[in-house]
C-alpha cells in the first residue's frame, strides 16, 4: 500500500524550460504488517496471559561448554516484548508517514522479538532446547535450500520450474535404490542429481522445443512422478526393502574446534556432507550468477532473450542446459530425504516441499542468498510446530500443523508485490 504525492513543479522561466517533478511514495505495507502482528501478540499476552517460568536450554549433550539453563518469568518477559514490538511498529509508521524507508534490520529484529515472545508464552513452565530447535530448523531447510537454488537458476534462465516437487521425489527414489545396491551414499547422491536432471530435461524439452506452457508441464510432471514413484514403491521397493530400500545414510562429521562453539557450533559445524555442500552451493551460485560470464548469459536469456540473441548468445540451448543444471541441484535436495533424513524411500515423502521451495524463490526475489534465507525461515517454522506440540502449547494441534504453510502464504502475499521476477520467465523464445 502506498500513497503518491507530487510536489508542485518549480515555476518555469520560459515557455521552453524543462521542469522537474519529484514523486515520493508512502510505503505502508511493512507498517501495517508489523501493526497486525503486534496486535495479535498483544492479544495473546494480555487476553490469554500465562504465568510460570519459561526455561531456555543453551546447550545439549554434545556440547563441550555447558551454558546451563536460563529461566524467565513468562508474563513479564512477554509484556516487555510487546512493548518493544509497539515501539518498532511506531517507528515503522513514522518512517512511512515521513517518506522514509526503514532498513532491513527492522523486520529482522521485529521477527526475532515476536518469535521470542511467542516461544516464551508457549513455554510457560516448560523447556525450550535452543540448540535442538536451531539444529532441526537447519536440517529441515536443507532440501528447501537446494530446491530454491534450482528454482532460481531455472527462472533466471527464463523457465518457470514448477516441477521441483517431481525432481525431489524422483531424486529421492533413485538415490535410495542406487545407494542400497552399491552401499555408497556418494553414488546415491550422484544418482539423485542425474534423476533431477532427467526430470528437468523433460520440462526443458516440452517448454523450450515444443513451446508447451511451462506451468502445465511442471504440474503434469509432478502428478506423473508422484504416481510413478508410488507405483514402483509398492511393486518394487516394498517386496525387496532390504536389497533396494535400505540405503546408507550420510555420517555426521564434526569440524574440530568450530563444533565446540556454544549453541552455534553443534548446529552449523556438526553436520553431514550434504549440509556442508549446501554451505558451499549458496555462495557459489550467488557468485556465479552475478560475477561470471555464465551468470551474465543466464540472466540475459531470462531478462531479454532478443537482445541476448543479437549479441550471439544461443538462447534456447542456454536455457536448456541451465534447466538441467537446476534439476541436478534440486536433486541434491531430494537425496537428503533418503540419505540424510529418513534413511529409506516412502511414497509422497516430500510432502509438498517442492512448492514451498518455489515460494522461497518468490519470497527471496529470485536471488540465491535471499531465497536460501527464506527456505531457512520455512524450515524454522516447520520445526517450531514440532517443538510447540511437544511443549503442550494451548494452541490446537490443527493450527500448529498449518503453521509452516501459513508462514509461506503470508510471506508470498506480503512480499510478492514488492519484487519482480525475470522479465522473460515463462515465455518461450522463437527465433525470428
């Protein structure tokens, strides 16, 4: 929401003089979002107050440094958080009214305080394992991050990758079989990347060569792969689970010294190989997209394919190979389901996370780093639901199950209007 105000033009000194007009906008969307959240937290705190002590545990059994537990009075802590939220909301309103744009720090700090208030209220006379909460959030975010990276690469090249869910499923299925037969999780990972690229090749062929609507092809692939893997799971994997569906899982490797850092160390530096690959993949894709010749060509065919064609860039081949690359990256995320998390393949095990990864692409503004941060947010929301259920939160379990998807919808609705996707995404290119 914004209000346009045009300042009067300066008096012209002659009939032919060029005058300048300054247009300023009041941007109310952030202020309204913060105000609504503050009201909801305030209602929670004062209409449904909870007494007791909320305890935060800063260590776990793997920590070499025990920071102990911190107990906070529930009602007083939540009340202080509400006051802070009111102050930040007031600042956002003032900034919008005076045509200022508050920094990125404001929504980040506001979100931290709001989540802390909600956790404290929910954990009255309960225990919040901080390290476990963060570790679970990172673990649940891994496939979302790889799916979001694949989505960014595909859409930056001009192809809308609605088939991330299909790439997840087929990669998880393939990695389970190959890793079970060979006994190697590395070969399973390679098989997952090839499976993701195979699904992406079908998307690329139909959308680029045969000019079929990209969204329709993606939806059809999702349905096709879901049915195919469900059938093969029942016909092939279930009767031969020991031989074909018992893959080795990625071992957890602790980095010396770094894994001993309190709270953060076990979360970030005591992970599996696929998580360490994620740490490298995000900055590598960001660097390649903005700092290399490959990234320049990729963005050119996604923004203005006609201009790219005039300077000698082969638009459709560039799109095709980059869609395959996007599928391979998403395939790594699919491998995490079977080789890093569950330990076996089950039908429809991805649970719609491919669509959440696509939402992270939009929420992140088609930027690799921002899309990855959005994926972390959704992973945190998913793990928060589990924690609140274990804490015995008074919120009904049905609403808790909705939490990750509500966060996804609010994120896309709240921010999709402020970002612009690649101009040629979803549009086939026909060489004139």
